[in-house]
C-alpha cells in the first residue's frame, strides 16, 4: 500500500497465531523452573500418609528449587519441558493468537470492543485451547510432579512414553483428565491476562503515558501477570492436584476441591502463590514483549516480500 510503512500495517491472523506460540515457548524456556517449583508446592501435603518431614519438604519457591537441585539434580527443574513446549505451541497459539480475531468476530468487526466482548473472546479462545491441547498439559504436570525415587525408578521414561502409559492405564480419557477445571482456569486466566493486558496497554496509549514500545508492553504485562495470579490461583491448584492424582483418588475436580478444603483449609488454594506470581509475572513480561516484537518482525518480513 502506498504511503504505509510495513511497521504501520496490522499483523495478520496467521502472524498472530504463530507469533503467540513462538513467544510462549520462549517464555516457557526462561520461566520453566519457577513453574516446576509451583507444581511441587501445590501438590505438597496432598497425601496424609506422608511423614511430617515429607509434608514440609519444600519451603518457598527458592527453597523448593534448591531442594530439587540438591536431591534430584538441575535437570529436574526442567522435567516436562518437551511437553511444556508442545503445549505452548498448540495452546498459546489458539488462546492468545486467536484472541483478536475472536474479539472482532463478537464485535462484528468493530475496533472498539467493550469489556463484555473482550471477556467473551478470552473465554472462547481459552476453552478452545484446552479442548485441543489438554493432553500436553496433563503430561507436563505429571513430569513436573514426578520425584526421582531412591531406586532410580521413574513414573515415565519420556514424553511419548507418558502419553502411551496414560492412555493404556487410564484410557484415552486420562489424557483429558482435569479438562473441565482447566477450561474454568483458562477462562479466568484469559480474561484476567489478555483483557487486563489489552486494557492497561490501551489506557497507557490513550493518555500518552508511554509510546507503543517495550516499556509500555512491560508495564501492561506485569499488571496482567499480577491480576491473573490473584484470581486464578485457587483453580490452578485444584487443576494441578486433579491432573496429577492417581486413578480413583478423587471422583471429580469438585471432590478434589472439597477434599483440600476439609483436610488442609482455605489456605491450600493459595499454595505456591509466590512462585505462581513470579512465574506468571515473568512469563507474561517475556511472552508479551516477545509477542509484540515477533508480530512486528513477521509483519515487516511478510510485507517486504509483497
């Protein structure tokens, strides 16, 4: 188009789709140890058959990381990374990459989408992503929760072995275990994360507080990470417990939540809150900053060939 620079052109849906998956994978590579520590803290205290010593094995995010490195080696911090990257490439591409397209669909092409429209778009892409990528999330959580035994026996020997073992022992439905609480969680996460980022960035630009560049993206991403952690932590803990549970341990996600409440109290729903915030805050910053830059780069590259 005459008179329009490539940097001024809006990114296409394809650019957003692949850009979101790539940025999410990059963010996962950097923040994965925090996510693993979060999972370990969330499942701690789950089994009352453990001794008091085992029940307090992990203390805080950095204490958890230190304990894991000392007892299981540095590689344990990246247990489930392959499944995690598979998850992000399929999961984030849908829930983040299709968010703007879904927002335009619900607003019938209008550029001024209201809060309700944004929330609906976030819920829709979050649910779509879970339905599509749930098996990768189940395998990732199982690997992160896996503790190396003294005899060297592991629950799963590899990512593909985990998919096969779960399907064989628990049926294909086992790969979609925790799908409903995960849909609930991601509806909340998408609404808190994407809508908050959208609104904060829009307000910053509207009142000329910053230009549409890295400091603006950083600020909006940090705010989105904090809001997401506060509202999504209880559902996240239930999701982690339920997906990591053995067959028959909980009859449903609701039963898992009620068991936690009666045996461990309300505070159990915020187990791992600090690592959740450290992880979500840092993940949001890395992902959104990367996503914005990748969109611009791919858009420039795409239009330079036209």
